[in-house]
């Protein structure tokens, strides 16, 4: 492509924080829960590049023409592809778009169209903007997207930490992931974690109903977590992972007394049948995201309860892998229900898009 910045470009990333820093040399933005996407436009030619530098064009055909109509003729824009549903941003709808069948993609593009939220400008015309301070890049982005209309959006932004703190609390119900803090003086550094992302963290007590061995075979790789629904069904809600090598070995001993029960009396016994995985996200089930990976799991006799930290829910599951905090020997598995989870109040997305300068 005839651009001063050409693909592939690895997007600039962020380190995790739990407290919102109060600084006067940064810009605060909502953190969008979608697919990171760098858009390269050279006339009619548009390329959507994912975070792992792969093309997304075939999966989001409906966004190409709006980008041609609203972006400058020659530019590179960093942003996020999102899909807005009735309850806020719908990450599961995005996952459904990565489908091998073009007919399925076209159907979903019409039923659940995507939007593009722009938040940085890497190139404009013949100019490579990456060496310039973010304050200059943001000003140019605002100038050129001042008249943007759906499905193209300019992300809200503020320099007021009080407003950012308000967004952090209010906008979670819209599916936003937190707040991103961007130093105004920084250049664009591809692949570097120079930004800060502030995300929500909560805890929940979950039934540990199974586990997977780590790929090195020397310890526990992940714990399979369950919560009881109102009708008494133990639902699989996600995993706890990210253990150190030493902790993986310790967990083998801590789980020993609950192993060996088999699937016969286990609430997930039916899931040993491959047919049970069709249309569901169950332990050990393959998907297009996990093809080729060994997802074999070992059931545990119920009795163990773990407190885990999570950021937020996506539907009835944890959006990301949780972080193990401690065992809860004082809790009975039956007490681990969805009722304990903090559910944010939904916030209309149009209020998010109109929240900042």
C-alpha cells in the first residue's frame, strides 16, 4: 500500500493497574472490549489488521465502505472493532464472526453489524505520525473525524481524572473494560507496553469441579470453575490459571484428596460425550479457537471452593481467565451461586460515545 506506515504494525499495548492515576500529563479514554484493529487506507484500498497482524477484511465486510467514506484518503488509524447489542458491547458476537464460511459471515454482518472506534492516528497523507507526541496525533484525529457518524466513532477522551473515574464506574454496564491512560508526550511505540489500562476486579467463590494438567506435565495448569444456577445446575463459568511453576506443583497435592471419583456421579458427566459439546462451551470441548490443543480435563469430587478474582462477566461466564486468591474451606459448594456476583447496571452506548471531547 502507498502509505508512510505500512502493514504489518504491532499495536501499542498497556500494562495493568487497579488504581486510576491522577496526572495532568495524560489523556483518559474508555477501554473498549472488542477486537483491536489498525486500519490502513490508501484510496479505495482498505486493510483491517488484527492485533496479531492478520487481516480481518473477510470477517467484517460491512465496515469497509463506511471507512472509505469517512476516513482521510490516505491514513493509518488505530482503533477497536466492536458490536453493540441490547445490553451493551457483545464480545461473543464478535467471536462468531471469525467463521470459515463466507455465507455465514455475510449473514452475521447484516444481523449484528460492527462499528469501528478510532483512538489514534499513525499516518496521514505522506506523514508518518508515529514519532510525534500523542497530543498532536489526537488533535489531528479529532480534526479529521469531527463529522464521523455511525458505524465510525471517535473514542471519548478527557484530561480530567474525576471524569475518568466516573466513566470507570458508570460505563462498565455498557460492556466497557475499564479506562486507558495515555501520556500526551509519548510517540507511538508499536508492540511496547507504554500505556496503562485500569480494569475492574471483583472476587467470587466458585466450585472447583475439575482441572487440566499443565502442558509440561509437571503440575496443574488450570482449575475448572462452576457456579450453581437458580435451578440447581452447576454451570461451567471459566477457569483459574496463570500459576507459577512452584504453585502448579503445590496444587497437585492440594487436589489429591478430591481426585479419583470419575465422571459417574459428577454433575458434568454428560460432557464426556462429544455430542454434548455442540453449541455449548463445556470443559474439554474443542472450538475453532482451540483446535489442536489438548483440552483433556480430570473431574474432581465436589467439595473444594476457591475464591477467585475476575474482571467482568460476558453473558454467564467470566470474560477472561480468573486469578486464584485462596481456598475457602468455610464455604460449601452449594453456596456458590450466581447471586453473589456484582452485575453492573447497563449504560446506553450512545451516552458512552457522547461522553467526552
